[in-house]
């Protein structure tokens, strides 16, 4: 049994596979590893869109987009980063400059507030109730 089997069986996500070399390329560009649960998700599942949001794209970012953000490349060079901690890594693209972030300790944050204790916890919540973090 794999860690993210519950994602594969969900009807609420559209998945795109990622090759291991793409994860490595992004890691090398950023000069640090992805938090373990996110790296494992990329390896087992890939990336994709969570269905059901009325307000957001709800896109789990592929590793190269995360690296683009971290390295100030492409579209992400123009993002206003003043509202995010420099230590946090974007992984979930909501809209233009709106992201959910994963901390190096694995906690998931939205505008600095912890919304899930781990990536797995986040995925379970988000697949059950899209945008659960909006109050």
C-alpha cells in the first residue's frame, strides 16, 4: 500500500504524472529538497487540480513551477512575496498571487496561519471539502 492511495481513488482530483528526473531538476535549481511528504506525493501521484472550488484554481504545483517561484523565474518573478515567509515554499496555486505554502517542518499555511499539520492531512481535508481553509 502506498502513502497516497486515497488520492488515486478520489474523483475530486485530476492527476498529471511527473518523472523522477523532473523532481531532481527542480531540487537542484532550488538548492534544497522538497519537504518529504510533498516529494513523496510528486513521486507517487504527480501534480494536478482538485475539483470543486468555486473560487480558486486549486492546482498542486508541479516541481518546476515551485522552482520557478523560489528562483524568481518566469511568471513568478512578479509575485508580491511580502505576504509570505521567505522560509515557506509554495505548493498549491489558488489564483494569480495567492498560494498555500508548506513549511520545511511539513506544516501547511495560508497567510501565515497553520491550516494542516502535514501535507497528507491537507490532502485528506482538501479532497473532502475543497477550500476548507477559507473561513
